[in-house]
C-alpha cells in the first residue's frame, strides 16, 4: 500500500502534482515560521545572558556572582544610562584597585584613567558626530572596542570608561565588586537582585508563543484545504478500490502516504527557507536591539521537534480533512445532505469570552499566573470562531435564501444552507486573520493612546529633564537629593546653544508648600512638598508655563519635566505663587533642571553634554520623548510583531481561499455543467460561486471583528484598567484591503468555471 500510495502521489498527473505542491508549500511556510520563532526564543536567551555582566554590583546574592579568586583585587564599578539621539548608551565607569581586578567580557584589559572602550556601533557615532554633542562626555581617548561577548546585539551602544580608584570612590552609586555577575534578568526574582539593565526573556517567549499560535492556525487551515483538493474525484477512486477489495485501513494508508510525502518535502523546504532568510529575521527589533545572525540558532531538540512534529501534525490535519473521502464502496452514489450544525457550536466562543470577563479584577500578580489566565481564553475564542463558523454561515444563508427571488442569490443561499461547513471552510483563515488583527490593533492602539505624548509635540518631546532627586522621604514628603544651582558660566553655555529655548531650575522648598499637582488620597503620610521655580524661567517652557498673576516664583510639581504627559497626571492651568524673592530662590539647591529645545538632535545633545559635564556624578538627563520611548520600547516590539502576524496571516488566508474556491469548482464541475445544459447562464453561475464565498466571509467577519475588539477590551481592562480606543484609519484600510483582495481572489477563479463546465463534463462515466 505504501508503494501504491507513492505511485499515486508522484505519478498521478497534474492534479496530484498540484495538490502535492500546494500542501508542501503550506508545510514549508509553517515550518519556516516555527523555526523562526524557536530561533528567536534562543536568540533572546543569548541576548539575555550577554546583558548579565552589566548588572554587576546591583545587590545580587552570592549565588548570582561568578566565583572570585582568593587574590582578586576589588574593582570600583558604576553603571549608568547615557543617551544619544533617542538611543540608550550603557555607560560603565570602572577603576581597578590592583592588577588582579576582574575584567568584564569583551575587553582585553581594564581601561586606565583617561581611557575608554566603545562598542563598534558607538565608535561609528563618536567618529561621525561633533565632539560637543557626545565625545566630550567621555574623558580621555578610546583604546579599543567592546567585543561581541559583551554586546546583546550588533547596534548595542556600550562604553567602558576608566578612572582612578580615588576618583570613582566619590561617586554616590559606585560599588566595589570582586567578580562579574552572571545573573540574567530572567533569573532575577526581584528579591535577591535589582536588575538595572536587560530584558526578561520569559515575557518575550510568551509573546512569541502566542504570535506563533496565531500564525500556525491559518497554516493548518491551508494544509487541510490543500489536502482536500479534488476530494470528489478521490472519493470515486477510493470507492473503486473498495469495490475491488481494499480495506478501510489500506485506504487510510494510501491517503496518509500522500500527506506524509508532502509534509516531508515541505519540512525540508522550510528548513531551507529559514536559513535563507535568517539574516533578514535578525533585523527584527523585538528586544530593543536586532539579533546577531549567528545567535539565531536551533538546538538539537528544536530540529528533532520540528522534523517529527510537523509531518505528524500535517498528516493528522490531512487525515481529518480526508475523513469524508473514505467512504464505503457504494457511498459515493448515496450522498445525502449533511446534518445542519447545531447552536451548541457557539459554546466554546461564549466560554472564551466568559473566561476573559472573569479575569477583570482577578488578574494574578505573577507572570505565569497571567499566562494561564489570558492565553487559554484567547485561544478558546479563536477555536470557538472556527467551531461556530458553520452555524453562523448557515444562519446567514437561510436569511439570504428566505428574502430573495434572484436565481444566483437563491442557489447560493440554498447550497450554503445545505452544506455550511464547506462554505465556511473556504473563508475560515480570513476570519481568523480579521479577529487577530482586530485584537492586536485594539490592544496596541489602547496602550499607545494611554502612554503616548499628547499634543504639545516636538518641543515637549525634545525637552531635556535632568532629575537629581533620589526618592521621597515618606515622613516629610520632601524629595531626597539635590545639586548646586547652575553656575553663570554653565547657564551661559546652555543658553548659547543654538536651538535651546530656555532653562528652568526646580529648587528645594524651605517654605514647605504642597505639590499643587498632587491628587492622591488623604492619609497619614504628608502630601509631597512642591518644588520652587522662577516665573521668568517658567515662561520659556513649552507647556504648563503659567504662573499666578504678578508672581515672581511659583510652587510647581516635583516632576515638572514630564510636562503632564502621563495619563495619571492632572496639572493646574497656573502654578500658585510662592512667597520667596528671586534672589533667595537663585541661591537654593536644585532638584531638577529642564532645558527646552527646538527638538533638533544638535541642540539636545549639546545641552545634554553640558549638563553631564557640569554634574559628572549624576545620571545623564533624558528627553521627555526618550522617557516615553523607554517605557514603551517593548510595546513597540510587540507592535512590530503584531504587524508581522497581520502581514503574514492575510496572505496565508488568501491562499487558503484561492485553493478552496478552485478545489470546490473542480469538485462541482459536473453539477455546474448540468445547470449550463439546462439553460443557466454562465454569469449566474459566476455570481453563485462569488456569493458562496462572500456570504460566509462577510457574515462571520462581522462576528470575528467584534470578537477581536471584545477580547482587546477585556484584556486591557483586566490588565491595565484601560478602555480600548477607536482604531485609526490604518485599521480600516487593512480590513477593506483584505476584503477587497479576498473578493479579487475569488474573482480570479472565474475563468476556470468556463473551462470545467463544458458539455463534455456532463457525460455519463
């Protein structure tokens, strides 16, 4: 039977060859995507491990440190974040106390005072940018480059600067270490370590897994659809085999051989596609930096899993798709209308919505708990759509047939009502694509709307915020940490930078006035104390710059540099006056400095360099735009992944539609030929074919889109207490383009109808 199955598969004519090619292509696509996801998970873990050394000296337990040698000399260590043109630079200041101080990975030796190492990407920027914008922040000269072993990705910006021990010991955040840590962000449980840099690969794995599931669904549908090509013809062939003595087991073996051969060929092609496009895959910026192409590797277990699981899964999908062709010897001549689907098919869909609704107010705090809450509910909704689709198709078809007298509408409605499973099967991939697209747009759009910078635009986004506070004293409500006010020379340097619009210093508050933006609950703890600012300086700020009439100084919020751009901030229209003279105010220490710019890179970076050199022991200031981008960096990666799901899912669904419509035409060529012989015009038959696909597509698409937005609403409400926002024009364009393209795919099969419904097809065989 295996030999016969191979002969029928490989020598069965153009029809068998086309079916084999389509199934193999579908499997290859699925294998390529699955391998890409597995490789991305592996590469994320590799990136994660390369971030570990940057977390040295952040209070981890001894188990997280590499073992120090007995004669190790301590190393002074200070990690800070620097910034340039919207990119984050990892800055590490080190000072060796002896010849045996530990050396970070990627360095041949420790830099001495006046020396620094820079990553290759940062070296290019240093050599192509005026020194006043970046290089002047790093004392000394470059003595080498940071190697790949210390870099998460090819565009990572890292600088390691050498100092003398006495110099670095004065920095308030510097620590003495005797070894370089090996604790990755994913290994940190939040109690034995305080991770300052890196990514949590567990969350990335979750997102990649969900995205992979969303992509594999339409691929499996395409495999099943392709396997069913020429199902009617094969029914007759298998029935003839049964008449000459073939058993059901032998028939199953023959059909399984065909799907297995296609799966094996597709698996091999899928591996080739992965290695062919691995370089392009490495450029995907999911973790804030692209991957090294060499990091996109596959372990032995990954290769074995895909090599075995995909052919088996394809064979199972084919077996399910072909269950109707394994009939009794006389079954082909006794075809009857299948039983109509029952309303109970909507139960899984309702159960998925109910499960997600139940999570509102009950979301677990742990990541694993959230995985077990949200993922099953979302997958249950997707599965429920596939299960409920035939019933929804039948309901729409019956309404269509009941309220029309046009021949094409009547024939299409009756045929769909008789076999709604076949009608929905053709559009099921597109229905899932629409649901996934709606959910992704709803979730990502809502998060972006809540966390993005509103209205004020480039001038607010380009404002530098140097925040020198180090927390709040809960007893007094005062901010901890301060620096001396800017000297006249430093202030003059800032104001002389082209593009700088103004400089604002937020001073400490001896008056003890309350933060006017505070809206917290009344309790035992005192409200936060306001900062004090000059109204003259406030007037030059791009937003929230109004003082009370006639005031010289004002009480302002302690986090003025955010400009009220976070959704929870509700600031007054004018800051209340503070009873302090301008002369006394100018002598008070400073908690925060805000520099308003025109948003140009040159103005921002020159001002940042001046502040960094004026206060070398403090963190380098961020712009408002960079602060928002940092908080939404992973969100941007998820947006990119959602775009991949949308852009890949729709073409796969379109292929399923084309294969299904073409296969359905070939299966029904004899009934259509008889209709033409009885006088039915070819145009009527074309409208019938178009309606048989368009009706279930439009009917179930409405439900799928609604379910997608409902899932998005339940998720963001449960997880973030947000409400989804109306999608932008881009979403409507995607949906409209997808529907128009789908109708175009159906229309492209119309020329086939003329060729297969000629009089010769209706002859008795």
